[in-house]
């Protein structure tokens, strides 16, 4: 019995000089392991389609334990990412996150679309690595059922205000007034109204609009701190590719002071009206 699906290679392990085990994120089957068998003489027919980050249409044969690649037709190998070590290391982190959250047949297609669109924007340099990292972290967790709640203060219910804290462990907001009553143990991160709007946008809009806004470098830095803290707290994993990316990426120009609630700053976010998302390799 064979099944057709599209998917991207998140990782590969050599099983012998000829055969490889691939971890695929697919549109129909979620996260699966498949075997790509080589030919006599050591050459693998599907070498191009079985590289990490290769996106292909696969025809899979169901074996006893694993699917076996029956045919693979390469659609995009994100060649441009391989020329840029910072972008490549960030792409590696995205792959690690996708493997960690174990996408299912239900949400695998959405996770795959998010990954493909993010890689496309990264490869084409249409958004900064810092922007794409934060959007990817927050949106991926949203697709897996972990969206932060940014509608109101978790303590007093206040919905409007100029100064906020983000509580990554709780995935909630806290207003400036309630923030003064929190004990020193609670991890809280200042959040300007514009970054609160950005988080709400990332976690609630339809897929095609996820990337359709822009931030200043300072805004990207603040969003990045909140997104990473939220993702790492809720996933609780170790991501070697993230450590590597951080050794490659330039530090943000000026990180906000973490202990001070910023004043109302609307310069950090501007909606990108009407244009929607940039064209991407898969819809
Ligand atoms: Zn409050």
C-alpha cells in the first residue's frame, strides 16, 4: 500500500552506507520517520530529496515498522539558506522545534505551512531572522494549543493600559499596577502596547496574515525575548541549534531594560495594510 504526501526533511540518520532514516514533517501524516533505501554501489536515488530542509512530494510504501520512500520529487531545497550560516542555523532551530512538538495528522499541515513560509521569508531576506524566530515560536506553539492570553490583566481584568508585563510561565499579561504587587520570584517581562498587539496578531490571525506586520529593531528585540521565554518555558527542552544560532547572530542593537515598564510607544509596530503575506513556495 502506498500513500502520497508532501513533506520537508527535518533530520536524517544514516542506517548504512546506502540507507537513511528521515524524519519528515508532512502535510497529511504529521511527523513521521521514513526509510530511504539506496541502490547497489552506494548511490541514493533520492539524495537531493532526502537532504535536511528538502521539501518534496513523496510516494511512501508502508513497511512493517516504517514508511519506505517509493519515489520522491524535489520541489524546493532552500538552496539560498545553505549560503548563510546564520540563516541555516536558525532553520535548524525551526526543525528542532517542529520535531519537539510532535505534529499530528490534524495539525501537521498547518505546522508544515508555517515552516515553509518562514523558511521562504528567511531565504529571501524579506524579514529579519529575529522577527521570523519570534513569529515562528509563538505561532508554532499556538498551532499546538499553547497560545498566550493577551486580552487582559490576569489579576484585575484591566484591558487597556500603557504599561504591561508578560508572564511567560503563565502565558498571561499583567498590568503595570498589578505588576508592582508580584513577588520577586515571578518571571515578568515588560511589554509595550505595540508588542502586546504584535503577540495578539501572531496568535490569532489566519495563516496568510501571520507575517503581515513590521517592527522596529527594538520592537523585534522585545518580542524576541517574550517569544523565546514563552516557548522555552512551555516546551522545556534543550535546543542545541538555538545555542548555535545565538553564537552566529549579531546581538540586537539595544535590548530594553527588563525591569522597567516602558511608556506608551507606538513607534514599534505598524500594520502592513492590505498586502497580506508574501508569496510562498507552498500554500
Ligand atoms: Zn492588573
